[in-house]
């Protein structure tokens, strides 16, 4: 490698080194090679322990620099900042340099420095992003490439930031809606199991020593408690094995496809799944179509971001039909996987020549549908779990109190 190479085009290296006091220092430096970076560190009075080029997918046994992709929030923030700087008239390399200086951690700093080095070497921004597929998915790279070709990179980046934020908001909304009922259910199961396994046996033992006939509810409670104490470990083991086995089975694409088909057929779960996947697909298509990405390419990319396999397959089959000359809305409708409202909006966009706008409208409509059903589900599941726990606790209390009410007769 030439010694007179500009520092702007040098790759970035993450390092771990010891200072004179024996404390570990971490950071990122640019250099021609890892050896050159080690020399720079020694000149600064540091003893290098590990030096490796910033690169996704690197795996070093015991090393601290395992490269992972950026999170959705981090990607949205980085994109928004880059859009602002480019919109202000800064060249891409200077914008990336500014981002590297204000990066919140060394990993992001190394990433932006590496991107800048590739851009300085003559690569386009999309080509530079291709070296980091874990941080920048294909939809991101394709949209940036379209923005560079059209000369609207700043506005395209702004749309990408909106897309990333909307995607994260949808994910958080689903998790938040399901977190409370799931947590309540787990606590309820733990409380009832604790009562049956430890509290109930100590109380019921008093009545059993009287050798008198116990009420039916009390006998049922005793049987349930004995079963849980005797076979609880087996039930727990079966549940764990079933969970591990299900996870292993779902790694098989055919099994996962059938499972996703089942989810779509379930009354309420199917509606939520269809709405969430349709919202994600149409939002992705709206972004790509609005950024001048060809529809066939956009369909291929959108299929990759849809987690439900039958709906992903429907998008891929729609792409083949569109290539043969079928209208987009009709190609999607033939699969039977997408809601009729979304299909009508897409057909309207095709007729009016405003497909990106109508795709965005379809995405927002499905988002509203999902929000409505999640709100309804949350409002029903929470009270339902509370009522179920209350009924179980009431049964336990009555089963304990009934022998007490008859205590005088039992003693006689």
C-alpha cells in the first residue's frame, strides 16, 4: 500500500491498549495497516493489545470488537443527521467526517470513518454502504442509490429516517400492547403455583388430620396441590422441551411457513398479523417507489422485510405477474393474502399515477387498523387475566373456608 496515501482514504481500525497506569483504553484510529496503527499507539505511550479493521461480520475469539449492525434508532438518527448535513451543502465525505467526530460510541465512529474512507476512494455512498450489510439493509442501499442517481439524496435520506422511525414505532407499539397481558399472566401463574405448592398444603394438612369427610372443593384443591407438588417438575420440563423443540422446528422454512399460515387463519391473531405485515410492505414500497426505484426491484426488496412467509411469497409471486404485464393491485389481490382496503387504495394509485402516495395511505390505514385492534386486545386481555386469577383465588379461599365452616360438626 502506498506510503503517501491520504489519511482520508485510510481504513479505520478499532484498538484496545494499555496506558502507562495499566488501564485499558479503547478507540478508533485510521491507518494504512494494523501494524501502522500499532506503531502510532506506541508513539502515544500505549501498549496495543488488539487492533482490527472496522468491518462487519468480524469474529475474533475472545476479542472485544465483534461487529454488529446498528439498531433501528441509531440508524434513524444517523440517517437524519446525514440528511441534514448533505441538505446544508456539505459533500458526502465531509458530512461523514462530521458524523464520525460526534459519534456517541467507538463502533459508530469506526463505521462512519470507514464509510468516509470508501467514499474518498471513489465509491458512491450506496457502494460504501454495501460493505456493511448488517447495519444498512438492502432497502437502505437501494434507496440511497436511487437518491444519488436522481440528485435528491438529502430528501431520500430524510424519507429513510422517517421509515426507520415508523418501523421502530410499530415494533414498540406491538411489544407494549402485549407486554402488560403477558407480564400479568406470568405473575398470575407464579402466584397460583406458589399457593398450590406451598401455602395450601400447610393449611389443608390440618383438616386432613381430622380424618373427616371434606367438601368436594377442598378435595379437588388437595388433589390439584398434590399433583402440582408431585409432577410440577415434569410439567415444567415438558414446557421447556416443547419451547426449545418449537424454536428448533421453526428454523426449518417449511415448518415456519405452515406456522405462519396457521397464524393468518386464526380469528384475531390473523387479522393483527395481516395488518402488521401489510403496513410494513406498503410502507417499504411507498419509500422505494417514491425514490424512483423500479417497481419490480421494490417488490423484491419489500418481500425481504415482510416476516410472514406466506405474505412474503405472495409479494414474490406478484413480482413475476407484474413482469408478465399484470396490474400490480390485481397481482397482489390474486394471492388472497392482503386486505381488500389496501388493494383498492393501490389500484386507485395505479389509475391516478400516484402509486407512492396511495401506498403510503394504505400503510397508514393498516397502521390505524392495527392500533385499533391492539387497543381492543389490550383492554380485553388485562381484565380477563385479572378475572381468571380472581376466580382461581376465590376457589382456593372457598376450598379452605368450607371445612372451617363445618369445623364443629367435623370435630363431633
